[in-house]
C-alpha cells in the first residue's frame, strides 16, 4: 500500500485538470485535458510516428553520449594519474565547462548543417565535462589501502589498473554514466527544439505550431517517461552489478 | 613444509616527516622464526616501523636489513596484515578471488591456483566460505581472509599491525591461537604490533616497548614462557603474571 | 622540472595560456576553416568592437539580468514551497515521486507549452526560466528538511517551538548547505534556459546574438558571444561557491 502513496498526487492532479477543462467553455489552442492527451499518445504510438521520433532522438543521444563519456573517461583517468596535469588544466576546465551546450547549437549548425551530426557534436560536448570530472574523482577516491596492497604484492602497472583501479572505480563510473545519460537526453531534446528538425523535440514544436495541444502533452509525457525509464533501468543495472560489493552508495538516485 | 626463514635487522633507524622526528635510533635484531610483539602508546610509531620494514616508506637515517640485504621496496618475502581489514580486501572479489590476487601477483599459473587457495582457506578456517564476498563475512572472518592472502605469498616474515584491534574479545582469542598455530607450522618470523599488553605477552617470544614523541625503544623483554601457549594456563602462569606486572609498570612510567 | 613547485593558481593560468596558444597555432596553420574556428585575435577584436559599439554590453546585461531574475524568483518560490513540504513528513512521502518526475523532465520541453500559452515574448522566457530552475532548489530544500537530525526535532518539541520558529531556527539553517548546492544547479539551468529562450523568441541577449552571428557567418562574433557566456557562467557559479563556503563554515569546522 505504501508504494501507492506517491502515485496519488499525480492522479488527483490529472483528475482536477480533466474536470477543470470540461467545465471551461469551448476548446483551446494551447491546452488539452488529460483524456485527449492520452488518446493522442495512443494514436501517435500506434501510427509509429512517436517511435520514429524516439529512435532519432535516442540515436543521437547514444552516439553523442558514447563519444562524450568515453573521451571524458579517458581524460579523467589521465588527469587522475598526474598531479601536474591536473593543476595545469583545472582553470581551463573551469572556464570551458560553464559554456552552455545550447549556445553551441548555432555553431554546430554552421559546421554540420541539420541532421545527426550537429546534435551528436553538442551532446558529446555537454556530456564530456561531467564524465571528466566524475571519472577523475572516481579514480582519485579509490581506497588508498587497496593501492598499498597493490604495492605490497608488487603488482605491475597494468595489473594494478586492471585488478584494482578499474573494479574499484566501476560503481562510481557507472553512476557518472547514468548522470551523463540523463544530461544527454535533455541536450538532445533541447537541440531538437531549438534548431534540429528531427526527433522528439521537433515533434513537440510541430505540435505546438500546428495548434495540437493534446499531441504536445502526449509527446511531453513520453519524453518524461523515457527519461524516468532510462534512469530507473540504469539504476537497476547499477544495483545488480554492484550490490554484492557492500562498498557502493546506491543512494544517489538523481 | 618449512619455508625460507629470514633474520631482520634495524640499525640506528630514524624517520623524519615534515620536520618532526617520528622514529629515533631504532636498533634491534630479530632471529629466524622469532615472534616479536611491539607495544607502545598511540603515536609511538609502531605502525610506521612495520611500514618501513614492508618497504612502503624509506627511513631518513639508518639501515634496515632483511636476511642481510637492505630493504628498499616491498618484497614478496614480507607480508603485511592491516588492522582495517575491510579496506584492505577487494570488495568485488569473493574470498577465493581475494586470495587469488596474491597468487596472480606472483605469477602462479592458473592451473595451480585453486588447490593452493583451497588449502590456505582451510588453514585459516574459511573452508566453507570460499564463494562469499567480504561484505558477507564477519569481521573475524574478514581478518582471517586477509591473513590467508598474506600467507599466499609464502612470506618469510609476517608483519601484523594491530590485526585484532577491531574484533571482539572471543574472536580475538580464537585468532590469536590460530596465528600461533600457523606461524609455528611455517616457522615464519613475526613482528606483531598491538596496544594490548596481555596479547603482546601471550603471543611473543620477546616484547619490545616503544616510547612516543619521538618513537624510540624503551624496553625489551624476553618471554621465556613454554610453547604451545594456552589461553587458560599460560595466562595463569606465575611467570606470565610477573612479566605482566613488569610490563605494566614500565608502560605506566612512560605515560607519566 | 620546477613546474611542480609553482602554486596551483599560477599553473592554472599557464595551462590556460597554453590552450590559447594552441588555439592560435591551429588557426595560424589553417588546420580548421576560419569560418568555423576564428583566431583568438579575431575573437578579441570582435569582443572589443562589440563593447565599443555598445551592442555587446546591452546583450550581456540582458542575458545576465534575465538569468538572475528568473533564478531569484525561482529560488524564493522554491525555498518557500520546499519549507512547506519539508516540515511535513507526510507531504514529503506523497510528493516525492511527483517532484522527482517533474525534475527529470527536460526543462526545455515545456517551452512549446509556454509558447502556446503566453506567446513568444519576454514573459514566456522568464516563465520558462522560473519553471525550469525551481526544481533543483525545491528538491534540495525538501531534502535539507528531511535530514534534520531527529534529536533536534525532539529539542524543538521540548522547547515548544511554533511551526514558523522551527522553520526559521532549525529547518532552514540545517538545509542551507543543500539549498545552496541546489541553487548553484538552478543557476546553471537558468542560464541555459535564458539562452534558449532568447534563441527561440528573438529577445535581445547573448543567445540571439550568437544565433544571428551564426546565420550571418560571422564566426568571430559568435565566439565572442561564447566567451562572454562562459564568463557569465563561470563568475556566477564562482560567486555562489564562495557564498556556499561562507555559509557552511560550521560544517567544515566540524569535519576537521
């Protein structure tokens, strides 16, 4: 019974919205009751257009995420291994990081034109920074006692990296990936709203421009669902992979 | 099977860190197969001494020799058992995997490993827990696992840094006897750090008392108590009680 | 190399200069088209020209003010609402999933709705900024109230503190570190939404300036805008970090 308590509020809100809309006189160009939104959702699911848009968005998301997070991971590991490099680069990182990825959309559009390229490039930029910072801290926070054990056992550099560093950092790296994935979705949808004529963000704008609010809400809900579902799935994966270790903090359910 | 035995030698060893003298004029020798207990108040540098011997840090002055050869880096001959066992075990490997790490480091071929691991786990009383993760083991078992891993190195010297400090009294006593048994079988040389007076006397052939600020040797006591030791009879032995009084007084004087 | 000895701030500046040098070399060697990557010199020229002619200052001010206004409104609302929700464990339980869902929604995704409701004007942009930046601070406030040491709640009951007094004397002070962290995140979101809002609505600001520069193929102006945006983000974030450090001095002192 306890699990349902959280679900009461949305249901009540939706019911109120439905009733409120019915009581209004006449249709609206900008709002739609939940019943119509649900109907619209089912219809665009059925005719495949929603899935097509999702595929486009997710395609860019995955490619951009892979690029950005791998590059960030590599850079993070390099930084963690050299104190000097870290001190040299920290200021540059702090200056480049705050540039909003959305501000790069015009530039990306200039270079790549419409399509997957520009979106992937911006997603890669956006996900690079959190991946860099989080993987750097993941490697830097490895239990020092374990590194001493590696020294005592006289493990080679490769052995230490493979047997100690990577497994020890894995849970935090996984969390970093989950957070980056969340960011990637936001950036992808934003790119499609602002400039790229493909994917779910574009569907949202089209629905708004053609004055179909029920469609707009349907896509909006779908986007939220994807975001929530992706996060929940990755959280599950994290727990399944690492729960037995007892050294993992699975409370960061951002 | 008797393992290669080593003699240890500290010669006028000193250690300075950040301008402060941590250890000063440490000089003593340990014979093959001898069990030496190191005792002292907090901050006397007993842990540092072990780390010097393990090759984790280098002394600022003096020489440390293992079997006549100077100690510069960690060596497979020397195994170190930490007090915070939870942090020294790999949480993502089972008990078997943890012991295996030492064998992998030594380049033991995969085919030979299972047998040796099983033997070591049996020796430390972990036979039925081979597939458990450290988080599933109790504190005492985790410490046994760490000991099993150290033994996998086939060490000539076993360094133990307050290994039973975080355990309850009963587990501690059980592990004390287990260590004595294992060490007797292998004839290994042991340097055992503890803050527990009774433990130092119970386990050692000799007790070295360290004074603090800076760390230096205050007393050395021979413990001519009969072996094998027994939790009941040894602790009631009149010689044990006499030594205990002597040691207790010595430590009180240091603190005063 | 003596690089190690230099203070970190100096090294940081050196690293930044090295990056700019690399930028200059890449453009000088013609490795990337000038249309995509103008030289540092051209960017600086565009910056200076933009400031002299006046446009850039106005745009910078517009974006910054937009960001700050939206962020402040959102923060006040979030703290107020968060406190209301935070003091009631029941409210927390009922509302947490809804809040979490709303938080995971990309803030930019509500822009189409905002456009259909309010049109493409400045109020749409402000509304979107407020709506989008409210969540991190709101959730952080609720969290800050949720993790009040239970013992302190007992103290509040014994002292018979009113609801308002509890919020002011215990709840909010306890939540300050979380709230500030949330506000920092909210500020980042506010900046992003301000830029998006400007790009979509054509309202004056750095966002629309960058878009126009791209359309006119004026890369130096584009990069000048990017540099300024980066500065705005950097300085506002830095300011908040300083405020955070000041306000959480008691926590740092405790962990020493």
